[in-house]
């Protein structure tokens, strides 16, 4: 009976998620009527609730842990509050971004409940704190105008924070990532990458002298160097690619982009020569089955899980994702693929892509160059993080230890990503306000012309 329930559940969840994913792109079409777009948003919201109820009902029957009932109710209240904040408090917010964020969080709650309900409870508690912290960020971003004047402060905080980690950080899987204060563990680079984007944007948005580019490049190099010193090469890659993307858009000089990637390639080669854990990851990437008892065990188990799940998955509770080391963090995508299926996993990728498209769309349409660069930088951070995580799981690239935003277990990653989404919402509101001012100005000019 349980197996039948799981089978029915996995197909209904897959179909609902496929519909949600289709609507992610359908709402972006030009010429769609506002009423129809609103109906699609409401349909997406309904699908989020139905997927959550469906999955948690199966997990309750499978795990027989009655905390799932309480968690289900609490998660539905959390989603409702998030929707309420961005629908009522911020009338001009992007409902596409809100729905995508809630769906990704829902997937996180589901998969973590399956893997370890205690981690799911902690993740949910952090999400609640993050919602409280970030609920005013869109208002602050859209109203305050002094963020482009704090470049020195951004640089100092970033360099000091990464320096502390490089000196006193705790080592995890070969890299220094975290600082522990009492019972709280923080990964500072997750928050410094946001400050880094603000720093780069504040320098480049109206650059005139070559010295400004040299200054920005020098500070960016220090950030990357400190991450390399901490052996956090995934973080270093995120910072480097983000800086190069922002530098290219600000200067329109392809030679700087090419030169930056060339330096990054040389740096990657040096890191391979210097760090043993990097060599192990490259060995595991090249031929994991030949070293399955050692370096290749994690990647091999990930590939086995994805292959076993196939297109439609084994069903929640029917797979063996616990065989994958660090499955709730770096390799959560493999667990999703195994039990929820390749179709579901592909839809997850497309939802992430739709988030990225929204970020870049805001960057291209906003008038202020500073905020344009902010949206571009945050979008690049999000996109490269998704690429590094999924690429490592499917053996497209060597594993970098980067988490999947909003889905993987981790408080610092979750909070920083919700901050990114809140900043993007602020920029979206700012863009709408600018467009409204332009339309009002044109209307007034037209009226004056008619009076004359």
C-alpha cells in the first residue's frame, strides 16, 4: 500500500512541478494580459502548497514521525507570510521571484525532511529568521540612495572578514570556511560576496580614470587571494567570475574579460599543484570509478543515485541518498534526482534559470548604472553557484563544495541567498518606480502641449 502511495505521489508531484516550471517562463511573455498573469501566479502558489502537502503526507507514512504534521503546518504558514509580505507590503514586487523562492524553499524542506528531519527543523528555523531579517531590505534598497558612497567600508569589511577566516577559520573538507562563535557557526564568505558586489558596483558605475579600475582590480584580487589562502576555491571562482562580469559590463572591453579568465585558468593550475584536496577532486572527476574506495566514492555514489532514479525517480523514501557523503549540502541535487526523478531535477534547473533571467532582466532594464551593476553581480553569483553545484554533482566539472542556493542545508547559505533575493526585489521596485516617474512626466508634457 505504501509503495502504491509513493508511486502515485511521485508522478503527481512531478506533473505539478512541471506545470509550475512552464508558468515560470509563460508569465515572462510579452503582451500577456495582467489578469491572466495574476491567475498564473495564483496557480503557482496553489501548486506550491499542493506539492508540500503531497510530499509531507508520503514522508509521514514512510517515516512515521509525527513532527512532520507540525512541520507541514508551520511551513505552509511560512509560505503564506512570505507571499503576504511581498503581495501586500510591496505592491510592486516581482511575484515571479517570490514564487520561485518559495518553491525552492519548499523543495529544501521536503528533501531535508526526507534526509534528516532535525536538519529540516533547523533549516526551517533559519528560514524564519531570514524572512524577518530580509523583509525590510526591499524598502531600504528602493528608498536609500547612499549605497554607492560606501566603497571603502565594503572593502574593509570584506578583506577583514576573509582574513579572519584564513587565519582562525575551522577546516572542513580541506578548506577553511567557517567561524564558530559559541554554538553558532557562520560562513562569512556567503555574506561578504554580497558586499563585494556592492563594492565593485560603487567603483565601476561611473569610473573615469584608469586608477579606479586598478584599485577595483587590486581589492578584488585581495578577496580572491584570501579565499585561495583558505583553500576555498569554489568561493574564489564565484568572486572572480562575478568581478569579471561586472568589469566587462562597466567597461565594454572584452580584452579585460579574456585576460581575467586567463589569469583564473593559471590560478586553477597552481591550486591543483599546491593543494592535495584539489588534486583529489580532479582525480575523482576524471575517473571516479577507478578510485571508488577513496577519492571517487562521493562522486560515484552521486552518479549511481542519479542513474538509479532515472527519469521518474524511485519515490520519496524509496531510494538510498544516505549513501552519498555530505548529501544534504554539496550533493543534495543527487538526492533529489534519485527519489524525485530526472524530470523533476530538470524542472528544478529550469526554475533556477528563470530566477537568473529575472535578475538579468532587471539589470538590463534599470536606469541607474550602480543598481544595474548590483543586479548583474548578484545574478552572476546566483548563476555561477548553481552551475558549480550541479556541475560537480553530475561530474561535468570537479566538485567545488558549493551549495545549491535555497535548497541545500546551511544557515549562512540560506540567509545570504534570501538577502540576495530581497535586494533584487528592491531593485525591481526601484525600476518600476522609475518607469512610473517617466510615464507621469510624459503624461504631464502631453497635457501641457494640448493646453498650448
